[in-house]
C-alpha cells in the first residue's frame, strides 16, 4: 500500500516537462525513476495511433488508474435505494435529455416508493418524462419553473391534489447550484417585488381547489438592497437522488452531454447525495478527451445503459420551399395573423446587427422573419443555446436541439451550447441586449404579468422573471394584442395579475400603437400609431393615461 501511495504521489508532483519528454524524475523515495508515458494524440507522429483502442487520451500509465468501475448491469437494482419521501432531481428540458430509462424503472416500484418531491424544470408531457410518476401517484410535491406542457398536473394542482412550488427557471438552477457548491442560500434580483418575494402563490390548495381555500401558503422571502437594487434571498435545494441522461459516459463517470440535452443535468448531478446516470454510450476509461468533459466522474455514483428512446415534444420543421404560402380562408383568422405580423415586423426594427437577443414563446418567435436587410442577430435560448437557427428540414431534425418552447431548431455556424446555469448567468448578468416577450398585462410603470391567472391558469414562470431582472442592461420589449379576448385593456394603470417583474418593460408594441415606458417616472408615451388607427381609439382601448409624443409617427 505504501508503494502505491508513493507512486500516486510521484504522479502528482512530476513536472510537466519531464512527463512530456519522458525524462528521469525523482520518485517519492528520492531516487531517480523514469516514467512510462502515453503520448497525447496531438503529440503522436503522423499516422500513429493506439492499436485496438481508437483515440486514447491519457498522460500516465494505465496501471495508475483506479480499477473501481461505476457501471451497473441492472437498472432496477441501480434505483433500488430510492425511498419514499426522497427529493428526486430529474434532468431534462421538456422531453429533451429526460432520464426515461430510470424513470421507467422507478415507476415499477409504485407500491413502495411514494410521496416524492420531484425537482425539475417541468413535469413531462402527458405520461412521458416525469409525467409517468404523476400517473403512478408517486409524486407528492413538484418544484418546477414551468408546467404548461402537462395538463394532468395542472388539473391536480388546481384541484388541491398535489403541491407545487413555482420557481423562476434561473432561480431553480441557481438554488440547485448553491447546494452543490456548499452555499446555504444566495441573493438574486429575479422575482423582486413579485409573488415570488411575497410568497403569494399557494404551494397547495385545499381539496376542491381555490374556492376551498389554501392548504399550504407560499414561502415569503427575505430581501436586501445592494447598490440601489432589491435582491431576494433564495435558499439552496438539496437533492437526495439525481436521475440524469448523458450522451457519452466512461466507466468512472465522466460525462459528455449532447447539444441542449445538458440543460439542468450537470447541475443536478453535482447536487445530489446519489447520482445515477443513464448513458446512451458507455465508453472505456481514457476514450473521452479531458477537454470534452462536461461533468467530472466525482459527481457520479452509478451508471446504467439508456434504453428508452429519445422523445420530441414539439416537432417543427422548415416550410417546404416549393409549397404555396397559404393564408387562412377565415377572415377573422386572416386578420389575426396580419395583426401578429404587423407587431413582429415593428419589433424587428428595434434590433441592430450583432445584437444578442432572447425571444419569448409565441408571437416573439415571429420577429426574426422581419429583420431589416443587413441585420443579423444572435438568438439566445434559455435552455442553453447561443446562435439558434431556424427550424430544420425534415431530414435534419435532431431531438437534442430544441428551443425554449421545446420546438426542434438548428444551430448557426459560430453557435455555442451550454448548461442552464451558464445560460442564466448570461441573462441575469445583463449580457443579452434585448428580450422580447409576450404578456397578459403591462402597467404604465412597466410592470409585466405573463405567467398565471390565479385559480384558473397555471402555465409557470419559466425564464421570464430572469429575463426581466436586469432592465438597465437588457431592454425588455413587450409584444401583444392591445386588448384581451373579452375586449378589456391589457395596458393598465396597475396590473391585476401576479407580476413577472416590476418596472422592467421599456417598450410596448401592439397592433394599434407603440409606447415608450419611463420606468422610473412610471409614465407611458405614445410614439407611433398604426395605419388607420386614431388617437381616440387608442385612448378608448388603453386602461391608463399616457402622454403623446410631439413627434407622433406611423408604425
């Protein structure tokens, strides 16, 4: 054992030049020794390789590597230590990168494993993803940022049959990261002066829903001011077990993720007491480049072979170039489409060449179609893409490349992919030039509400609260219809729905008009009118007072 320790110590203290040149060096006992060195691929002579092993990546003799492997033959045995009441962290975004092999194995234990707290960005779609554990009745509480894709869960929550802690997406990954890094809590601007700070979103309703009352109220948060800005204190989330899916995993647990399948996975793997990875490809030790590792093996406890197929939640493909551009025959639908295009076309004029831009779900995704000539932008998607491209042709669809709306997309030359923690550092840090979002309501002071109608609609917060958290550095533009379906104004003196952000919006673009927002004074200024729209019409359809620019223009 002493000799082994000496050899290990020697390997740690060998000067790099001695390793590179195979020079003699002193061992732990002080005497000279010559090390056996395996050359890196870029040091090998032309045409040389490693017989029988393909491309190997190592800087020391193979016998120095610990022999213990983490691969389990049985998925059922790998999940056998999950118990009732555990906090289960489940990677994935929509159905991209979800650990379905592990979830399926756990669902078989529905009679013995119950009352799980599931932590994930979302809760699957139907019976796919975490939805399977919802249908088996094994989940008692969900901590997530978005649930809009699972109607079954929405129904359970609204009827008081399950608990839900809605968490902004960047805060969710931040809370997971905090525990992984040994921090008990952290301050974030996300959610300040909203229902997240106030704790006004119930965690659980009484049986029967909102009319029966609140069973478990939301958690009110502490706040503190730094440099004139309010920040919310968010506690770390500690996981008992993490279920992760990775693309390539070696036998000691080093993981490589593929495109947007990383999302929450690497952070969750670092967090839990027990991390189990299902690998699409299990490869020998030394076959992964150290430069390519997203998740070091120290965080991984068990590895199983992934057998569940990849799923696509929303398959979107590029329009056929030969297909005719068909417009809706229904006059009402045609008018609605023209209205949405008018709004998107005007919003596109706010973007400059080279801008970094984040687009919300829905109408904002139309904006790139109307960029002015010569203007190209970098689209950022909060699930981990910078340089997002258009929808793919049918033969180029990739389940691992999706946008924040779970649609299949492409990547531009020069793009980058990363995990959710990195993504929201870009967002909260103000590195995005413009964020374009939809909204249910906006106030004259720039407050925005776009994520829920209490007791009726619970889509989730998603990444919107983070996107509006740094409005001094990221310009927030709202694109929306001027009025709701019932004809009521959506631009109000004060928002009536729970806020996504307070005093965050700088510009409002509707089918009728464009308003600039003075967030500090709490005032609106009408700057443009759409063709054929009068000032009187805008006043009648706007639920607050506003100024009119002395240079009122046309949209």
